[in-house]
C-alpha cells in the first residue's frame, strides 16, 4: 500500500510530490492536553493518518482532535504502555510514528521520514530511533543527558509493542533498526509548576516499577543515590554547560531519585506490615 507524498507549500516538498513512499500514521495519547495538542497534531497533519486515544479529557482536547482526525478513541487510563499499544493497534498505515502531545515534528524531521519511507528495499531497517531536542522551562537543554535522547518512534506496523515498565516504556521488537538525525521537538516541562504537577504521579509509577526488583531500601540509598544522580547529570553529563536550566534539570533529577526510593521504602513497609497482619 503506497501513495504519493502529499503536496505541501514549500517548493522542495512540491518537487518530491511525485515520489512514491510507504504510508505512515501517527499514534497520539492524550488527557487534558488542550494547551499542547493543536501544535502537536498540526505538525503531524502531513501524515496519512492520525489516531488519538484519549482518557476522557474534561477540557477542549477532543474538540481540538476532531479538527485533525475522525479516528478518536476514548478508554480508561491503564498506563503509558497499555494506552500507546492500543493506539498503535488502531493505526492502519504501513508505518507508525508514536507522538506525545507535548512533541512536534519539525519540517526537517518530516523530510527525513519521507525520505526513508521512499524507495525501500527488503533489507532496510524496520524501526528508527529519533533524537529529541528537550526544552525545560522554555530553554533548550543539550547536556545533562538531555541530548540526543534517542527514542524509538518510527516503525513498521505490527513488528512489536511497548513493555509495561512505567513511566518510561521500552519498545520490544524483532528486526533491524537505524537512527535518524533530525530531532523531534519536545516541550517536556514548560514551567516548574508543570513539572511539579506531574512529579508525584511519575515518581509513584517509577517506584512501583523499581519495587518489582528492589528487595528493600537502605538509608544509604536515600542518602547517596540522589547525590550520585546530581553529580552524574551536572558534572559527568555536563549539565553546567546549560547554565541555570542545566542546574535545575540536574537538581530535579536528584530530587526525583530521592522521592522514588522513599516511595519504594514506603511500599516495602506496607508489604511487611501486611505480612505481619496475615500471620496473626
């Protein structure tokens, strides 16, 4: 199933309109994303299909989505992996691109995607990692482990799925992969308030995942792991080169580590208390 690349406004894109490429669709999950969704979907409207899976938003998210697609699904939230896997399964094109609501596909990345999906051979990669430009508090952060931040986002439909490691799932697939060079734009945390609003939920998910393999938490975990995290981000990964933004990213990563392990400790305490109660 191939179709001509759609015509766009620029002359370069118009010159490519006669080139045949395989079809590609975008899978987006959302919940109360009225501030982000329009520029996100605007950047993906050149694709052959857009699928939006929403968790019963109470703002204008659905109204915005309807301007770009009629393939909108609403279902309860069961985690990032489960929700995105469902979204991927609804895409009918040959290729799938996972796109978060706070991300934008740049014109350069669009051109690169269209190029790799054109004139393909049977031994070409079936999945592609995409670098990201991560913006924290309005500033592009290129150090502190924030770049290239490769994410597997473009892949042939049906080759794999996301695992259940929350909140940062891994795509499990079979076949060869390659790396694209043009970055995806990621407005990860526009304000400190936005970061803190999501902080509790993300650290809880991370703690639940860590608790699966962490038997118990020592005081040294709470004391040294946050310090090591800050030093890794700020010095080893050169977060200092991004000024105050790099310092904040490093400090918040340290705080994230502390709270995650504190929550793991708390979960283990409840498990121990429950075991004692059962024995009585």
